C-alpha cells in the first residue's frame, strides 16, 4: 500500500487535502501550535477514501502541518481541556484576504472550528504508516438525518408528522 504525500500551495491544492481528510478523527491532544516556528501540526486518523472498490474500509494515521501560521483561533475546542474528546474533521476551507494571505478553517462536526491566519498557503500531508480496518464507511446521510431529528426537523424529502 502506497503512503499518501501531498503538498498544498494554493486553495485548489488545499481542497484536495481537505477531500482526503474528510471524516478524519483526532483529539485535542493531537493538535499543536508551534508559535516560534509559525507552524500548526496535527495527527489524524483519516478514512481512506481512495481505497479500491470492494476493499474493506480502513483508516490511516496521517500527519498534517501548516506553515507560515500567524495566529490560531478556536471555537468549541479548548486546548488541554478537550485533550481526549474525539473530533471529526469535516473540511478545510480557505478564505483569501490580501494575496497570498488568508484564513484556513478546519471545520469539525458539532460546530467546532480552528481558524489559522496564514501568511500564505503552505501545507503538507503525509501518511505515517499504520493502517487498520474499520467497521464501516462514514454515512453522511445518516449524520444529516440524525442532526435533523435532534433539531426537530424532517430529513430532506420527508415531511414532519403533522405537516402537510
């Protein structure tokens, strides 16, 4: 099995890394901002979306680092206090400001987020080796339906009871 290695130097490249990290699981203790080096690092257990059809679902241990980080802000994550709470990474977005700088946002399930103020996009992803099989694939339709039910809303395409 080939280890994945990617680099991002623009928003399009960052979108590719985001796609590979969709549904990655990590903990607060897997995150670190190294302010003296202007680097933000994390280790995640990413779902292997590129596995061959019919192959058992699996996760891979992956390291990611953002360079040229000027500032880090968090929402719904308290560094240290949430060290063992699992976080599910949904996407990484980029909002440009004065070129080439901007804000990269790591968006997590449950509304948590980490914003990285970047001098420019310079990100690397590297699989670290360990691979293991998991029970099943992430089911986005089930997640959306579950969140809708919790919020008292009908899933898309269905009317709530009592509504006509």
